[in-house]
C-alpha cells in the first residue's frame, strides 16, 4: 500500500464524492470497502456501479476490499443506485455500495451506501466510524477471503418486478413518452422495465434519446436539473407530440419531468402531485417533504386529509424521517422521490410509471394536473451561488430580513416566512455552493426581484 492519507477528503455529509486521482482512487475505495465490511461484520455486501469510466475499476477494487475482510460480494454490475438499494433488501445483505458520482463533473467519482434492510448509514455511529477505519487502514484478518457472486440478472429481474408493482399495468392507456437517459446508467434498466411492460401488452410508445451508456458523456453530464440541459428533452417532446418527457441523472435515482408542451415541471410541484396520488391510495397517510419549498405540498396534504412532516434535506435524513413516521411517500424538490414500499428508498424509475398511470386513469395531461399549483404557489426554482464565506453570506441575509419575518426555521439552513412569500437559504451538502429558493402565495411578479435582492446581499456568483 502507498502512504496512508491522513484524512480522506472525499467523505462528504452522507456519501463519498471526489476527483479521480486527486482525493479518490482505487486504493481509497478498497479501504472504504474493507472498512465498511469490518464495521458491520458483514457476511454479504451488494456492489453496483454507474457508467463512468472509472466506475467498473473502482467496483473491482471495492469488492476486493470486501473480500479481504472475509465478506461475500454480490455483483449486480452496471446498475442504478436504486437497484443496489433494492438488492440489499432482496438478498438480505448486510450492506450495499454503489460506485457513482451522479451528476458531478466527468473527472469525479464516488460511492453511495446503505446498511441492512436498505437503511441509511447513521452519520456518527456508521459513516464517521467507517471513515476513521479507512483512514487508519488497520484491518482485522479473516480466516478466509470472501467470494464474488454475479447476480446481476436476478437482481434486475427482482427490481423490475418491484417497481412495476407500484402501478396497475392494465389501467395504462396509449401514451407516447420521451425518455432521455443522458448516456448514464439508466438505459439498460429502462429497457428491462419497458420489455416487461410490452410483455404485459401495455400500450406505451417510448422515444429514447441519449440512451446508451457512454462514459465520455457526449451530450454532457446527465444533470437534467440544469436549465441548459432542458432543451434536449423538451425539443423531442414537442416534435414528437409526446404526452410527457422524462430525463434521468447519471445513476437515475432522480428523474425530471416535461409536460406535453415541453415545459419543465419543477420538482416541488411533482412532490405535491405524488402526495395527492398516495393520499388517494392511503387516506390519512404521512407525507415527508424537505424544507426548501413547502407551501404547495403542505396545502395539498392538508386538503387531502394527510399529515405533512418536514425533514432536513438529503437522502439519509428523509429516509430516517420516513421510517420514524411510517410515511408512505417522501419527496425533495431536487427530484428525489422516496417510497415506503421500496424499502423507504428513492427511485427515479417508479415516478414516471406513476405519472403514466395517473394520466391514463384520469384522462388529464401532466400540464393540467399541475397548472393550479403553478398559479397558487409560484416558485423561483433553485438558484445557486458561489460565495467566499458561506456562513457570513447567510448571516448577512438574516440580518437584513429577520426583523420583518413572521417566523424563522433552521431545520435546514435558514428559512424565513413573511405574509405572502418565503425563502430558504442553505449550503449544499455536496458542493461549495449556497442554494436559494423563494416561493410565494399567488403572486409571481416579485419573485425575480427578490432573487436579485438576496443575490446582492450574498455577494456571490450565480452559477
């Protein structure tokens, strides 16, 4: 082994992200795999990977680390993060690792984790302990090494069956759907779902774009949240007269929607729509949401007789809150959607199936379903700023607005509420950015001005 790194800077709030050969490499992921196995005294660990150039290499290294502790590895191959999540529950594994950097730049890679029953790692008792073990690299020696088992076929079959269990295939009507996989990991998995639908005679037509996995990402890093990336999907939706479009990020644990007019539907309105869907399925159920944009979701949940619970942003926090409250669904405006019956995990494949079922059963278009929410609760969308001092910048905003605010909430960053508008300002968990979201009650005319006002106080660069 090379000289040990004193601190592994690739460890972030609840997963690993780093620049390849700068703060993440084969040796580091080997140590992380071995440390995770040792921490959980694991008998069996799931390993999958996304479409990045180094992902299969890192998957081999992490599997070796797991084996060298004495744990067996189930290899599920090229797969989305959610396929790893479900495989952990399906095969009764002690933990799971997905090699992915999701939507980060092309020279980055990382790792996402869950423990038994697809639970998120606890920050203090799991994640930080694994970090220290990996940094020290003082590992126990097994009596014999673990083995690697290829269960990629069985894992995908079980996963496809699970995501399709969320809808009634017989209720699907003829629909034309544009699917943009962004040359990430989604393509082969989507094809497996589509084949199962076709075998069941579902009358769906798919227009696939940027479909095949390609580590060079010839059409750019798959991050559909960026406005500059909307055009590729929107253009095809309009040209083909599709009923809606869906675009995935790199490891497809997020999906983004475009209505029949090619208009991007912001994530907070999709969260509200799913809240309504699940409250129809299970009246009185609990819905979990993040604190960034909340009024539309809370209004829908209240009107449907449900219980709205706010959680700190981030998959580990949302999942734990859902488990605590036995919530049927949880949603983040960043397009992470979590489902109780999917081991409380997020999925990018289940959401588009739910939208297809909703449109089929109701006869209403996606635009029609969200139009009232657009008018009632206009939103600025997420604005990102690079600033010199995150804490100081946020403090300046607080100093400016605190006296006029009706309430302050620090569940996640800074949220201030006024009579007819509200904003949330928080630092990113994965990038050196400050994120700003503003919402209002029925008045969109002042949104842009308020974004500008707060941007000026932040003294940052809009990115």
